[in-house]
C-alpha cells in the first residue's frame, strides 16, 4: 500500500508535478501551473520545441529536457534518479494533461513505486471539454483514447464497447476520423453523437446529430484539425446487447435483414465466412450454430 501526503514539508525526495497546459487557447494556463514551472528544477516535455514556445510566452526559464514515447525508458530512468536525489520535476505534454494517452503515465507509475510524490496540477483537457460541449449524458462516461489502426483490432474494440451504457469519448486525427465514424455506424447502428474539433481555438466547431449525419457532414466538409468524438452509450433497454431477444432488437440496423443477408453484410465489409457468422450471431443474441442452421 502507498500513502501519499502531497504537501508535508519533508518526504525525502523531490516531487513529480503533472502539469496541465492549454489545448489551444493560452489564456487557459493557470497561475499555479506558471508558478510551478518557474520553480521546478527540471521541465520534462513531450516536444521541447512546442513547449519552449509556451515557456517563452509566460517568461518561464528553467532546464527543459525531452521525455516522450521513443525515449521514455532511458529518459524516465534518469528523471526518476533525479527525483530520488531530491530534485523537482514538472512534466508537461504538448497540450492538456500529461499521462492521458501519454507516456507520462509510465513516469508517474515509476515514481509511485519509489514512494516519490506525484502531484496533479489540473488544466485543460480535450476529452472533458468535448463531453460537456456535446450535449450527451455526462452522468457516466468512458474515455477510450485512439482506436487501433488495424481494421480487425478496431472492429474487436468496437464490438467490446457495443453494450457499454456510458457516453464514449474518442480522440481521432483528421486522416482517420471518417473511417472511424463509418466503423462505429456499422458496429453500433445509428446512435446520437457529437464531433468536436479545434477545441478552444479560433476554428472551434461542434457537429451534433447521429453517426450517419456526422459521416455525411465529413464527406461534405473535408476533415481539418484534431477531433474528439463523443457517442451515446448503448440504449438502456439493452436492445443491442448479446443474448437479448429478437423483439428487443426491433429497432436495430439489421432488423429487416434475413440471417443470410446479415452474414453477407459482414462478408462485404471484409470478414471471412466464420467471422461474419459470429458477428451476425452476436447482433441477434443467438448462437453461431443457430445462424448456421438458418443458412442451411
């Protein structure tokens, strides 16, 4: 068990501060973040060139070092050594909170294992900003980060999330956002969703509607900027959950298809016969054997 008293006067080591930085608008920088960056012995940054611009804007000096996905093993060991010697390290990402879809999580874990205090300094966050902007339910939500690039892995991930009742939050690049929305539409049917881009920046935009409407919007307006996608969770009545009855699925996208047509749909999307039957069975809440019998 690890008990941390963040602000006791003596704890024998330095402190790792996870400092939130603006996701676009520099006015979102907090007074506390500026102060701690000025006081830190070291500032560890994902992209030192990007962070240098931020530090220059706020007239922050200090020693800037690199810590990112490709050097986290070597750089992380050195930062942990310096923390154990008593130095204070401020960790920042390119934008938003470090350790969220970010190698900073590894550094924080390493510090905790060594009983080094890890202190958050809250700031802007794209996922939460998009959630409250979306108009979707906020009582329960699940941050999913970036979906896998490989089609099969992405399909498996979407299948695993199909019955999740919470609002789902994803990050996506402009090059893949249309494919992602199309994959969600195929996997989940036409749910309510919102697509936010360029949060806090001059061209901030939110498109709200259904997945099908968002897909048409992206086809008509070529994607630009970084996106956050918020999608409504599975219906409360459980209509899309595996094991539910056919009556419950009356409103599902495949409700008008025969078993054979349902299987052909997935084959046309790139699944082999076995995989297509498995997906169709999961949609209908029946066994793969039942699908096979219907096809016979």
